[in-house]
């Protein structure tokens, strides 16, 4: 699913039609686009994020990535 900033120009120029956004509130960048919850109140949107590495990657590299992701997600309120 694309992010709103990546498709906003296409929406504004009429190349895409936005049906709804998955955030809890309407976006200030496009307040005319309703949220999914406005139509489907019990709908919950979640984002799945994955990081991949080659088979056999060094365990110290994996640990560095885990520490960096933990730090990033805690700043974003993800943990």
C-alpha cells in the first residue's frame, strides 16, 4: 500500500481516486479523503515491516540491525 505523500500528486491531479486512508484521523494534507473507520468503524489498519539479510549473515550484524530497529521503533512509538 503506498503512502499518502507518494501518491498525493496523482490524487490532486485526478490520476488516482482516493477511497479512504488507514490513519485514525483524516490527513491535513488531504482532508477530503475519509478514513476507513468512517465507513467501517471496526476496521483496524496495521503496518507490517520486515528487514531481510542474506542467509549466513554474521550474528553481530544481525544484533546491530536489531538494536537500530529497536531504537527507531521506540522513537516512533512502535514498541
